[in-house]
């Protein structure tokens, strides 16, 4: 089956100059609109929250420097990243097996 799909895509690319991505984009338009909407929302969210995140990091570093516990600054963000990764991984597993 994989060979058939691969040969079909090569045939489309060679004879009609349609690559796999263009073919999929053209024939699955109903799936591309939510994809581009999601990318736009994520980009907007990153642009909006980035200044708040930088301010949060600056305030935390000032606080830890004042208390003379700078090593905890890095440890806190490693812990927060692991915590977020754990929950995102759990959501992916739930979505995969449900």
C-alpha cells in the first residue's frame, strides 16, 4: 500500500507538477481552514503574552537576587516546564486512545 501511495504521488508530481503538499492542500480545504486559524491564534497569543512573560521573568530574577537564592531561579522554570509538559503529554495520550 505504501508503494502504491508513493508511486501515485510521484506520478502526480512528474506529470502534473503537483507536489504532495499542494495536492493535499487543494483536496482537503475543509481541514486547512482550522489549521491556519490555529496558527494565527497561537501566533497572536505569543505576541500578546511575550511582554508579560518577560516582565514575570525579570521580577522573579530580582526577587531571587534580593533573597540570594539565584540557583532556584533556573530550577523553578525547569519544574514549571516539566509540569506543563506532563499535562500536555497527558492530553495527547487521552486524545490518542479515546
